[in-house]
């Protein structure tokens, strides 16, 4: 589905210079699991805003959740009151990583601890589902991917729209060439952050773009690859005493296209107005209301079962991360390769940092 976002010559030169063994696509697990055998998975951390996705794995027929790790007493006490963690064994990290059986680990710590934790998981020979964004150090993220690639381990990023049906339909239009040459992309990803969350996100200079805008930057890089140039325009606009960059615009330049990505931490109808639009010389696709998606497309001629003109497509109710969990299971069982290369995810993280106005040298 997704291809390398670097020209092949540049990609091979860069990976060779870094001494990377294989940085293309994570393949099947070294010992594929039988289709009828559940994959044992654990989770480290409950501090991430998406940590309760563990419910998806508990309900999936593909997985057996063997335990959860949370060393912070306050976070553990709060988690013990949540249904997502009810009746699960609480383990130390050493117990989870050293006990035979678990093949994959969900890393759901606070953002500042994501990469350190993921490196320990990969060092223990486990596949990783790593929540977003992939920390603030591009060097450390590259090191994680290098080690994972040498062991043929999956590092699946937790960007919540990768298996969203609206974006899957957009991918089909793009892959079929039905939109012609893409010249414009724009997206908006906003919400209202309460005061405690504003303080948490303000830990990073990239603010709301780093925290939230990363989800649709992932879709931008899937659509057009890594931009040639990125300009980040950040403002603190709310009447609050924190330092959060809560109103951020990224302008991304490509040889024949311009993309704008907007993220705000104070839009009252931010969730309802989330959207992603791709305009090409032969048509346009708008993915609307991203968390309960619909698609409006316009085509200059009939394309397959899609008719000329402007039409709306609706979908059955969509639940985040169900598709991600199912795809991870298929990769671990050796039924397919990952849809996302290490190179794509590295380019994505670099673009997130640039869009958020953050350093690439950390």
C-alpha cells in the first residue's frame, strides 16, 4: 500500500552510510505463529492519552493480553479504576520482557519515555506498537529503527487514521491515479485541551502540532512523501498563563504541490471539523469528520464504480486501532509484510518535528 518516501538512489545511499542492514519493510516474524494460536501481548505504561486502546487487544480474537506495567504509583492507581485494565496482572518491566511468551509490547508511556522504553523492548526481541509521536529525538528514533530492522522486528506507529476507511478509500483513488497530479493538500486537526493537558503538551516547544497534528502529517507523508521544505508558524493564542503553542500552521512545499496543516488546542468544534483534503488535476477527495469518517469526492470522469461529478460516501461505524491490531497480527504470523516501511516512518517523524518547529539534532 505504502512505498518509500525517498527516491531509491537517495534511500540506498543514506541507509548504506548508516550501516543499516535492511531498512525497507519489516517482514514476517522470525518464527511465524499458527493462525489459530493467539499472540501474547503486554503493555508498558498507562500515561499516554491513548493507552486505553488495550481494550481493542483484549477483545480481539488474535491476542492474549498477558499483563501490564506501570511503575508510577499515581498512574497505576488511576489505571486500576479503568475498565481497560481490569483483572489484568500487574508486572514489572523486567517480568514482562524476560518472561517467555510475549511476542509484542504496546508502549503507552508518557511521550518523554516512549523511545527509551521502546529501545528496551526491541533489545528484548519483541515487536513494538509505539504510540505517537515518536519522541523528540530524531537520532534516538533512527537508532530504534536501525536495531529493529537488524532483528526484523515490527515497530508499528500508533497513528490513529492509518486504517480509517476514509483514508483507505483516499489511498485507492491515489494508487489508481484517479486524481491525476496532486497539487494541493490541506488538513485540520484540532480540539479543546483542558488546563492540565495544556501543561502536559507545553513540555514540548512544538505544542499542539507535535501532540495532535502529527496524525494528519502521517497522512500527508503517505500522500506526497517527505516535503522539500517546511515552515512552521506557531502562536500562543489562548488567554491562559501556560506557554503552549496552541495555534500552529505548517506549510509544506513539494516540487509541484503545496500542503497546509493546521492544529489548534482551543477550537470548540475541533473534533467535528477535522478533515483532510487532496486536490489533483483530475479530481478531489475530502475525508471529513475523521473520527466518524465520510468522503466527498469529485471526479472529472467515471472511475470504476465511482461516477463523474461530486458524490458522498459513508461508512459503517469505525473504531480506532482495530485495523492496526489486526494488521500487526498478520505481520507477526507471517501472512504479510508491514504496510509501512522503516523509511516512511523515519521521514514521517522528521516531517512532524519540522512542522512543529522542533530541532532535528536532539
